[in-house]
C-alpha cells in the first residue's frame, strides 16, 4: 500500500493530527507525520509538542495515497502559506488516484483558498465558510466528495479518521478498527448511522 502523509505546522490542532495517525496505523495504512518547520518538533495550538517522523524538505512525495491536513489556528494558516505544500496539494488533486483529507479550518483556509473544492461538497469549522469559494457547503460533521474527505472540527476527528479508513480499505476494516476501539457496544451496532 502507498504511503500517506500528515502535515504539521506550528499551531496545529492536536486531536485532529494525532487521531488519524493512530487510527490509520491501527488499520494497517502506512502514514508518516511531516514537519513543515526546520525541526522535527512541532508545537500545537494547545502547547502539545509532537516529534514528526519527517521534515518536508527531506521527503520525496512519490505517488502518496493521502495528504492529510489537521486544522487549528494558526496551524491552518501556516499550512496554506507554505508554498511547497500548495504545489503538492494541487498535484495530488490533479492526480488520478491521489486523495486529500482535511479537517476544521483546513478545508476552507487551505483547500478552499487554493480553489480545490470548487463545485464539490464541503464542510469546515463554522465561520470559515467564506473561504470555500464555489463549494457546496454542507452542515455535516464529515463530507466525502470523490477524492476528498473533509470534517468540521475536533469532536469529529475520530469519525473523520475512520472515514479515511473506510475510503481506503472499505467498511469492514473501518468497522473492525472502530470495534477494537470500543466505539460500538456490539459488532456493527450503529454503523449505518455512523458512516451515513
């Protein structure tokens, strides 16, 4: 399976960064965290410092499965302002199979401002909808549109991460991971409601 990458900029939302890394690894999906700074240590919006696996400048992104953007402020702004990431996201959006996941402010501040969500269904943290130019904004915790999996905030981080798993490996694997985390009281209970 191809590798996925989650990007860390100063001021990222910690729960939105660590949840998908944990959940994807439980599902057997290879994912690496990537620092956009000159150091592997990156500090989140609530003072939690994380050591990334890789530095952006030292990483080859050859045909990645997912590019994953946590939200948080000013983390989302720092993601958007990092020109090499902008180019990588545009290439991924134009690729045949590459996929992008973003949560909280990042669907709007990053993807919306890059014009990658025009004509697509989208969600984001309330108050940032103005950045989603040309998108069909939905009041939903998680929205899937073709190669994009978007979510609206910290409380949806687990649902967002499991949806990335579902889109990658199918509902059965996503359900196994969810059950292993005791999301459901019984196998498959509530699956239809949870994944829509």
